[in-house]
């Protein structure tokens, strides 16, 4: 069990670090959108790149912060049923839901990997006036779901541990 707990701690630490790193993108997005608003409404000089850049930054922020958010139980959750269950039953339900997340993540990886590879191989751009490369953002999709899969697996392990009477977290 110590190896599994070590795995859980390792994956959670990686996802915590990544979430912290990409959280900086929020400040960049605010600065970019603020620049666009000032340029557009005060100087009548809108940019062709600001809103697209903000969109391209939001994708990685959203995707790469998600796995750590799963660990902190920060996703939208309906606790009406879960809060009324016994500890062992809640752990079984958590194990089931996290296993389902592993399965869904695997499906997303399977279907997004060819799209990401095609975008990379073709050097895909956005086809707008600014025309930035968008293959890096598309490449992050399967990588983010892989991290999500690893974190969901860790959370399922922790749920089993809770159900067996172990510590609540790792």
C-alpha cells in the first residue's frame, strides 16, 4: 500500500505544481484583455490578436488546472446523496466515480491524440488575420487528459484506502 500512496502523492504533487504554474496565465489573460479594451475603446485601435491570444491561453489554463482541481474536490459536485452515505459507502461511490473518470479520460486521450498529431504534423494555424500556431494547444489536450487520468486513478486508490479504514488523504 505504501507504493500506491507514494504514487498518489507523486501524481498529486505534479498536478499541484502544474496548476500553480498555469494559474499565472489568468494574470496574462487579464492583461491581454485589458490592453484590448483600452486599445479598442480609448484609442479606437482594436488588435487582431488579443482576444484570440486570451482564448488560446484559457484552454491550457482550464485543461491543466483540472487534474489538481479533481484532487481538491473543486469541480461541480452534487453532495445531496454523498453527504448522507456512510464512510465506507461514500468511498465505494468515490471509487466508482473516479474509475469512471479514468475510463472517460482514456476515451478522450484515444480520440484527441490523432487530432493533436495531425495538427502538429500539418503545423496547424488558426486561419485568422493574426494566424498563430494552434497545434501546441491541441497537443495539450491529450496530455491534460493523461494527467487527469493519472489523478483520477490516484483518487480511486485513496477512496479504496478510505474504505479499508486507512487515512483520508495522501
